[in-house]
C-alpha cells in the first residue's frame, strides 16, 4: 500500500533543489523566485517532502524554510522565522502543511518562532498554537516623487558600514541576524544608509524579485528617515517597488499611496512561543520578505 502523505519523510533542501522549489511555487501561482529561495536556503534551512508520484523521482509536494537567529544559532537559536510555506495544489488540505510546520517547530526547539501568514493559512497556524501579533500591508507600484523631498540624507552603503548596520539591525530586530544581514550587499541591488553626526539612523535594501524591486529590510529612526530611504531606493530603479509595511506605520503607508503605490493584500504576523514579537516595532518598518511569494 502507498505511504500516507502525512507519513512521507521530510528532508533538508539544498541549493540543488532550487528548480524544484520554483516549480512548486509556480504550481501555487507564485512566479519563480530563485533569488529569494537561494538566500533562504543559504542563510537558513529548507525542508521539503518529495512527490511520491513523480515519474523521474524529482519533484516536491511541500516545502518551507526555517531561519534561526540568536546566540549559537542554528545550534541554540533563541528566535526563528518560518517562510515560503507551500503545498502543491492537488494535495492541499491533506495535512502536509501541518506536518511541515510541526517539523519546523521541532527543529526550532525552544526558540520563539514567527511567520507571516496569508488569510488562507492563518487558521492552520492558529490551530498549531500561533497567535496574531500584527499585520503587514503589501504595496506595489511605480514610485512617483511628488511634494517636498524627504529632509534626511542617505547614501549608498559601503563595506565599512556593515558592522554598524548589523549592530543597528540587532538592536531593532531584537536578535542577532548577522548571518542574514551580512549577505545583503551581495543579495540586494541597492543597500542604502541614513546617518547624522551621531551615527546610523537607518538602512534599507532593494532586491530583485521577478519584475519588481522589493524594499526590505527597512529599519529607520522615524517615519521621515524611512521615507528618505524608500525615495532614494526608488530613484535608483526603473522597476515597480514592492514593500510590506507594518500597519502600525500608517503614515508611511499613506505616503506611499500618494506616490503611486497601491495596496495589494495584507498578511498577518504571527508568533509561537511568546505573545509578542521581539525588537523595537517603532523602528522596524518592513521585513526582508513576507509569505506572499
């Protein structure tokens, strides 16, 4: 008898699995995003379930990533993020997503775990013990510079800025993300910083994702600094921007809408193991990425 889907083994994914991850994404109408998959499989760990019916033995019917942060990560993480949760359309609602998330939680150990959930996935995560901690508004469109320009100066980041960017990110994010942030200069097409005489005020990256430039992470002292970083990134690309803004920063969302971006969808930020997310939400404007492809 064939093995039940929920008993199929979960295996670790490698960069050799990038084509399979892209195929699975396309199955769920996520355009291919090898660039993002590559980062997450390098800075974190991917998990997948192979397709038992694939004629050549190659193919995935479910996948996700787990990125661990904190002292001793990944051996002793204090915080972890689940991302890219995908189940093949023909196998949805058969327990594969639940199996993958449980596997990721087991791998995370005692760490607090967070993720961004689409509306369709939020119910499953609540059943598994996650609680909603906030929302992110995805905006997309060609940025049109109108009105007075932001008054905060920005410039391209240099290699000498990396240690200061990591220190600021660790302070705002609440955990040590060195393994991820150190990869941003190579991963992003643009990495910019804002500073004054006292030091770094914020930083932001813009990285290629299909036909857009996704803005994230976006860390800033205040809304004016966030605006200046976004405007400077927009000036360096002809592509539409995509940005997932924490809805607590409504002023930034309003400003983006007046400059050509429109709301696409909302995702919920969710946490397992603690009722709130770590870090300083006042300065954390946008994540590297959310769940929606």
